């Protein structure tokens, strides 16, 4: 095999052929992540273990909190896929309000009396409320953008 030369593999591909990422604006690109759904997912990662640790006598409250988080995630997935989003956004906003109220119920001593400690501590309530506040701001901004229509290019 004298005189045979092998075509060298490009150095930046690590020895195997991988197509380059498209750089032209008309070519296909990766879909952008839906940040509202990601934020709800982060809130679920924080809240689900807390809800799972609720005592047995608070099982109904834990179920309500769990169902509310799952419903919010389901509605965010619908928002990501739907074309007309106004009613789904309203449903998501209502579900967030329900979740906020039940987080308050789960951390308030007045609902259980002084004999039983609430299932959520005040610190857990504050952290969960900060997640809810961020999600609420994102929903509000999304509602404004839907209400005002698409941005006009000048």
C-alpha cells in the first residue's frame, strides 16, 4: 500500500465525524428552553420532598399541594405547545394562587392549634414562597406579552 494516504480527521472533531452546528439564521437551531416550565420544575424539586415528609394526619393537605404542583407543570406544558394561550395562562395563575394559599395553611400554627407543629417550617415557607413569587412574575410578564400581542419590529 505504498503511496496510500488517508484523509486526516479534523482535529476539532475528536476523531469522529460530527456535523457542525448551523450558524446561518435560516437554518435549524435548537429549541429554546421554556423558562416558566423550568422554574416550576425547580419549585417541584424543592416542594415534593417536603410534601412527602408530611405527617399522616396531614395527608389531605399534602395531596392538595402535590396535585397543585403537578397541575401547574401540566398547564405549563400546555402553554409551551398551544397557540392560543390566554385561558391556559389564567388557569395557571389561578393554580398558583391556590398553591400559595395552601403553603400558608401548611405553615401556620393557628390552623392546627398549639398541640401540633405545622408540617412546614417558616424557613421552608419563605423558600417556597420565593419560588412562587418568581413564577408569578413570569406568569404576569407572559400575560402582558399575550395581551399586547407580538412585538413590532421597527
